[in-house]
């Protein structure tokens, strides 16, 4: 069935939707599949959105449509996870700047209420994709993301582990066979703060058995 932005904008109660046409995106996915690309990862840009808003609803519909089409082309889907909050996330839950690229809406994962917020956010997101096969889930620390507070630092092997311990069981509820991937982008970028060394230790002692 053709995807018509006019019909969707009417359903969502907005005057205009500004994104590339679905046919263009589907043709692009076809080209990627023909070139041998076998993984697709799509984000929602949550820091610029308010949960439940027309913009957010449109992004969810569009993402699921493209994931479904990519699956029909033989591509697997990779879901990204970070400590990103929505634009209206409570300020008292927000993270401390890490010195890396930073939205300003990230959530501190050493704050129990912050972990509750992120679990609720991702459960809603996973529920939207529950009939989609997710092969890999990436935990992403920096650029954007992270928290520089003393209880999360260094985030890639501390604060992010706290998030993973909360979310991996939730992920397995929806996709038991999904593989967990730890993204090490920008680890020890500005100085040696022990992220690589600590990660190896946690892998060897079983703390990273998820």
C-alpha cells in the first residue's frame, strides 16, 4: 500500500511532515541490500522529541515501516540503546556533561529514578517493535550520551553497565536470542581513564556475561 504523508499527517493532527518520501527510502534500502549490506540501524532522535507527541508518533510509524521492508529484503535490524532522554525529560534526572558530544537530555544511570525513567522509555519502544525480529542490541556510551558524575564515571564501564544490568533482562523478554553489543567508540579518547583496561577486567571476571 502506498505511504501517503497527507493521510498520516491528518491522522496525527499535524499540518506537515518533513521527511524523505517512503519510496525513496525503500529504493535506498534496496540499493544497500544489493550492495551486500545486511544490517540496518535506525534511531528516533529522542532528544528532540516529546514522547507521545505527533512528531514522535510519526517517527515510530516510519521507523517500523522501514525496518519491516528491510527485513523483507533480508536485512537484520540492530536496535541502539543509550541513556538518551526525551526533550521533556525531568531535569532532576539528567546526566552531567561528559566532555564528549552531549544533547543535554541524557539521564544519569546512577540515579534510581533515572533508571526507572529509561526502563519505562525503552519498554514502550520495545513494545512498538515486539513483532519485529531484533538480532542485535547496541549499548552506546558516547557521542551522544554518557554521564560524567562521580557515580557514573568512567561512563563506558560504569554508568553504562548499570543501564545494561537494568535493560538486558527487558531486552531478553522481547527478543531472547538478541546479541548484546558493547560499543567502545571514544573510549579513553581524551586521556587514559581506564575504560579499555576496566572493560577487559569485567569481561574476564564475568561482569560482562550479558
